[in-house]
C-alpha cells in the first residue's frame, strides 16, 4: 500500500509538470517509474512492469530532448502534430507492438489480463514516445490508456493507482486542451501578416 500511494503521488506530480511543459516532470518521472515498476512486479502486472522500465529510460531521453531543444531565446521545443504518414506508421507500429506483447504475455507469463495488459502497454509506449517529442496526440492516447488502466488496477486491488488513473483520464483532457491552446497560439504567431 505504501509504494502504491507514493508511486501514485509521484506520477501525478510528474503529469502536472508535463502539462505545464516543465522539465521537472522528467526528474519526478524517474522516481515514479522506479517505484511503480517494483509495485507492478509484486502484483503480477508484468507488461506494465516492463513498461515502467521503458518509461524510466524514456524519462532520461525526454529530459535530454526537452532541455536540448531550447532555442537561442531560451524557448522550449514547440508542440507539434503528426502528419498523416506518421499517424499511419504509428498505428501499424501499435498493432505490431500489441501482437508481440500479447504473444509474450500468453507464452511466458501467468498473466490473467494479457489482452488488456498488451493493449494498454502498446498504447502507452507510443504515447510516451510522442511525449518526448511534444506531439499533441500523446494526450488522446493517454486518455484511452488511462481509462483502461483505471479498470485494470481496480480489478488488481490497487485502489490508489485506480484513482490515479481516473485523475489521469481527466488530466489527459486538460493536457490536450492546454497544449492545443498553446499550439494554436504559436501557429497564429508564426503566420506572416499581410
């Protein structure tokens, strides 16, 4: 219960900073992923345990990307959108990830939620990668994954993480709206006036 609570608090705090595009998010994410990875291993949510390992590595990478993308005026990397080609590629990658993760879970683990675990894990891998590049659709993917995770964690009797995922579902909406507003404002500023 202790790791559930502390991991949930650290995860929530990092999401708050992600919405604000603050680099503190990545440092807090390192702590949260270490705690949550251990928790998921203890409760048999194996794909999520591996996912936390990926999050840990991507937190270092994302921190690097966000700090290295400062321009000469000290402004951060801009929020962007996917092209149709990128979206199609990510959809295909997501389906392939799902199939690979599902196969691994059903072949090498005793998971009783392999379909959902594989689905949420594949969505989350793509969403986390998109977060590193500040691509706005990351928040839509987080919304989908978080809603599913809330149900999984409730079933696994992890009440703090179930509540956290419900909060994340709401924060994904907030994150999307905040980033969309900033994206739209940046596009208006970049359009030359005639």
